[in-house]
C-alpha cells in the first residue's frame, strides 16, 4: 500500500510526502521544491518507535541536524502519512475529509 499527501504552503513551495509500509518500517520519500527540505532529507525509514514521537526519533534527529522553520508543516505531514500507512489513522476517514486546512480568519 502507499499513502501520498500533498502540501501547498504559505512559503510558496509544493511538497508531496509518500509513505510506504515495508516490513517493520515505513519508507518516506519527499518530493519538494524546497531546498531546505532537500537538505533535511527526502528518503528515510521510520520504525514504529519513531511514529510515537519523542526526542530520540528520526524526525527529532533530522530537526537537530537541519532545522526547519517552526511553521513548516512537513514534519506533521510525514507523521500523518506514516500513521495512515500503518493503520493508526483511518484511510476512510482521511478520504472523507479530503483535506486539512489552516484558515487565516482575521489578519488586520
């Protein structure tokens, strides 16, 4: 199975996160127009312990080595893709939702 999630963000870059379950790991491939993300890493594996979060995870190590801006949605998108791919979020629910949004309600 494969899970793909696309991002169009305020920074103007486009990114696609692709997660594929391979045995005990989930392989993550990121296609992006962002140079910072390319340095951060576009191919890596996430084990089950990495999906639970915390300071000793693949994402935490990546953020320490090549920090992204605090507003970057890619780390959260990676987690959502991996959770979907591992059955920790319902794919049917995600299909029904279609998208998640950040809505800038009032900007004066």
